[in-house]
C-alpha cells in the first residue's frame, strides 16, 4: 500500500513537470521573436559627372591589335586628350594600323551638362582579301568621377560593319537616340538593317531593329509629320543570290515617337 502511494506521488510530480514544460513552451511560442537586423543596402551614389582635366600634350598611342587600339583611345581620353581632337588623332592612327574607319560624335546624352563620346570603329587589315576580316564596334564613353568609362559596347560579327546615321533627339524624349546601319557582307551574300539604341534607367538598350533585307539599302532621315523625325529605308536591286524577291525594290517609312518607332508606310519602290 505504501509503495502504491509513492508511485502515485511520483506520477503526479511527473505530470506537473510535463504540464509546466508545455506551458513554458506555449509562452515561448506566443512571445514574438526579435528579428535579426541586417545592414541596409543603399543605392550606390552616382559619381559626379566630371571629366579628366584637359591636357594639350596628350597623344593617342598606337596598337597592333583591335583591343590595344581601343584601350589606347580610352587611355588618351583619361590622360586629358581633347574629345574634339579625337577624330584627328584617330586619322593619324589609321595610317599605320588595322583601324580602317572611325566616326566620332560628342553629345550630352543624359542631361548632366557633360558631353559623352559616341564612337564607331571599323577594323580591317590592309591585306584583307574579303569582308570576313572586317568588322565594326560601337562604343559610348561617359565621364564619371574624373574619368571616362565605356558604358556601351556593341561588337560586330566578322564581316559586320556599322555606320552611325544619327546621334540626336529623334523622338522628342529626354535623351538623344543613336541610330546605326549594319551591313553584313561576304562574297555574294548581303544582310542589311538599321538599329536604334536609347538610354533607359538600366542603361543603354537596343530599342528598334528594322526588317533585315538581303539587298543593299539606302537610308534617308528627315522631318516628318506632327513634328516627328522620319526614317526612310529603301531596299534596292543589288541583292544576294537567291534573295527574297519580296524585299527587292521596297521602301519602309518609320516615324520616331516618344519611346517607340512606328512603321507608317510600306510598299514597292519606286511607287507605281
């Protein structure tokens, strides 16, 4: 009988302990957990749009390879070389290097009162036997924190050459657009089209590409309706073998409107 009382007492004590633990656990679950604090991730502050101090003694060094030449151009600018003199400096370089053609534009693309540099380089060894050894690159150099950085690079494929058609505000937006024509030529094969690049919050993006044609094209940029610029593209009859005949002798008219390019007319050229 005594042993039964002891067993009952022990059982009661165990039940009390288990109840207490359960209650404490319930209290812990109901008490909100203090969150672990993490460091705030703030946007990187934009560097002031200041350019290198002009240095009249800066010269554009040469280079044997494409990468060496383009690095030399960037170094010239960061040594204080004048952007207005860059085209003349490049012409000197063309005489002794694989740099064949170059187009230079200076324009304020982001309304910070500092001009960016838009540059298209075409490389082709003097001994190039055909177009496969020739191609172009497009660059935009922008000032920030006292130096130039390459904020856009468009590298052409082999036999892919660029021509800058316009660097201006075509659509009435907040910043100018960059309009280029691209031509891929190898033996008797052609591909030609037009592209447009615009500046968005995330950076420069490709916003428009015209229809590809297997014929040589002519382009005309002028004033259109409602104060908008218009681009006319004419596909001639000098075409690749077996080219799509529906794209021969054809004309497209595009209107530049804010944030978009609209096809407003398409038909044969010359018009019947």
